[in-house]
């Protein structure tokens, strides 16, 4: 039975600027800036997954020509007894790239190599190599989707707080095509996928993020949760958490200001838990993975120390979701 539709949450139905949620936010000369477009596709049997990322890094203190775009790809393959994870990365001057200001449109080629990256509404293809490793992909997905807006108020996407803005323009899609990892060709057919977009002046000091649309006992449930410590000027604030659930097309947000401070979260090295409630119901979640299911990444900041991130696309998640019983 389809659950009742709760009152419309206070999320803006459209971005608080001209364009779509995928329009690039970076403007040269506008100060420290980091921006990331990421895509994920996981096989129905949860034994393989691909993660792709196109990122911009710019510092207000450096010359404009130092702004770079980075392409990342990670392939997770756990079909055999020994898991295999392949991670590759390349970088190009931002001046050699194209980012659409209104919609999803990213493209570049790496001079002197066969590496390239292209992302548009409904399709992405490219190739990234590092040393002896190489990942090629050519994937398609539905070109229209109902975005999952993570933050509750438009001013949180236009103002200084939080440091990092995040949205999932394609929160629940099925991807098809091919992925080739070091010569091993994968046929991708209706893999569970998503596409996200984030931006801000720096990476969060401490954070955890999860997104899941593939469950053993539920076909139409999308969960996105994130917890982090953000800065307000010189102050490092306590951990705040936002959780969003989409169940049978109905949004149940746990992201209002009271929930940000009352939702409990624990961020471990390879384990993330949270629990909270709102007028829309109750939610509890646990996501974890063994060390062999992670790849370690180093994210540059325009200024300050490097941020280290553990990334897994084959983690195990368990949630308890109790939606509100409306008349």
C-alpha cells in the first residue's frame, strides 16, 4: 500500500537561481571554491560498482591559471574471493574544460593522451588512466528525474552556512552501457545509480555521507544522510545531521533546524550510524564495510591541510524507517 503523502516539506522545488541544480556554481575570481559532480552505479547483485567524479579546485590566493579540474574513477569488483578495487585520477587546467552554467554539461580531453571526460543529461562517457591502470566507461540513464534537495531552505544554498551545499539532481536512476577496467569489459544493464552535486569553499572538517537506493526488501526507497562539523567563521560547530527519505515517491525529510541538532550520529572510520525523528516519522540507520571495501582518497583544499576520505560503494546498510501515520 502506498503510504499517505505528508505535507510538502519546506524545500525549494527549484534552485534559488536561474538554471537547474546541476548548473556550475564556480565563477573565476570569486574566492576559494571546490565543486564536485559525482555519479555511482552498482550492480543488482551488489558485487560490482563504479564511482565517477568531476571536480573543480580553485584558490583565491593563486593565479587564475592554477585552477584545475580533476577526473576520478573507482571500480569496485567483489566477484572473487579477493576483492579488487581500481582507482584512477587525472587533472587538467580549468581553462581546457567546459562546465555548463545552467544544466549538467561537463567535458574535457587531456592533451597528449586518450583520457577524456564527458557528462550530460542522461549520459556520460570517458577514460581515466593512472600508471598501468585505466577505466573507460560509456553509460546512459534517464535524462529527467525528480531532484532530492538535501537542505531545507533556499538561503542555505545561497548563504555562507553551511560551508558545503549538496543536492542529488538524479537520486534514483538505472544505468546501462559498458565499463572497462584494465581491459576487463563489464556489461552494465539497469544498475542502480545516482548523480550528485556539491560545492563550497572547503571540505568539511569531519563528515560522513551515504546514499542508498538498492535494498533487499524494498524496491522504492531512497535514503540520503550526511553528518559533519562545519565552520562558522573561526568556530568549529558540533556535528549536525540531515537525513532525507523518498518512499514510493513521497519525501520524508529529517532536515529541519531542530532535526539537524537533535538527530544523533556517530562517525567512525568504517561505520556510520544515525537516528532521528521529525513530524514525518522516525529513522535509524547503520552503514558499514570492512577495510577491503574502501579506497582512500586525498581531497585538496584551496588552503589548509588535505582532507582524507574513505570511499566505498559496496557498503552494507540497514535502516528502520517508521513514516508518520496521517489521517
